[in-house]
C-alpha cells in the first residue's frame, strides 16, 4: 500500500509551497458546492429580489467569481492560476435551502479545486451578508468538492 503524504509540507514537516515547475500544463476543471439554509420566507425574498440590499444572487455570483480569481491571495500555499472560466450557479433544493454550484477551469500546471471551493464559500458568505438583516440564524453547510478532472492524480467525483 502506498504511503500517504501531505503535499504542502517539506521533509521537516513544515508548511511548504509545492513546486509545480516541472509539471506539464493540462486542462483542469473542478466543481464545488455550498448550501445555505434559511427560513422559507427568507428564501422567497431572495428569489423575488425583495431585500433592501438588492439582488442577492447577482451579488453572490460576482463575489464567487472574484473570489475564484483571487484564491492565491486568500489561501496561503495556493499557486496563481490563469483561470479560463469561473461559473457560479444557484439551485433551490428545498423550501429552505439554496445550493451554490461553482465551476473553475484552467489550462495550467496545478488544479483548480481550491478556486471552485473558495468561489462556493464566498458566494455563500455573500448570501449570508445580504440576508442577515432579516435572518441571522441562516446556516452555511456542506461546502465540498463535487468533482475534478485533469492532472496527475486523475479524476474525482463525490458520491
């Protein structure tokens, strides 16, 4: 059985940026999600643009895209990625839950999983910020990687 080793630590166990200099550029795509759970009446306000702060979903979409583009500034050991695309979409999954699905893609030497995850997280936080005036008890849950393709480690799909 192959020994598992963290990639962001050096031989001494200290945090270290991975050297991707010798890797080939390949097409990389990752999808992530976050779920924001809120009262049905709050979700209705979000969908109908009934909040004083404005269009919640447009603000969250832009925030998620911006976050994906700046992931290397937010996560200390992430590389700068030349993103080809960042997509933020929304889906109502229950009368009290909004699912954020993000996609990040690039042709680069390292993956875009963190870009997709950061986009989902920041979009969820933006939704919370926009609705907190009417509901402080909203909950952000289930932020996770849904899939990734490309690169040396191959493809991954969540169950």
